[in-house]
C-alpha cells in the first residue's frame, strides 16, 4: 500500500483540502494525508464507513444505481467520498475555500490509480 500515500499527497496541494484518506469498509484507516492542524482520521473513518451502507440502501430504494460519489456540505467545509472497489473508500475533507468542481475533477482523475494501488 506504499503507492497510496503519494496519490493522497497530490490532493493536499489542492486549495482548501485538509485531509485525504483511504478507509476500509471496516472503518479503519488504510492510508492518509493531512494538512497541519488536520482532522481526526480515525473518527472520520469510523463515521464514514458506517454511513456508506445507508447511502447504498438509499440508492437501491430509489433505483438510481450503485453509489459512485457522495458529497456532504457543512457550514465550514465539505466531505467528498468515493468508493474504491468493494472494500475501500476515498474521503477528501476540505474547508469552505475549496472549489468543489476542482475537487470532484481531482477525485475522478485519480480514482483508477488509487484502486490499482490497493
């Protein structure tokens, strides 16, 4: 999994990004990159993994297909999540300065590399 860290570090040069993590479906951090004064990776990982199952059920019930990417907007920031195959999740945490379109582009650009590095 040494190949994950350089890819996650690439997210850190995007304006507003505070953290990028690859999380196992079991709620544990596989790899992460954080800005100084970052976030609690373990708490984020546990919360995201428990919420993914609910998001997948919503997709099935609405008959809109498999979960691809999820975004949560908060008063002072954003959380963007994407599935990395059946066993892992990418999470990008950003502050209010972020350009959501750019972050979504950066995720799409790197998703195959992240999945391959697993």
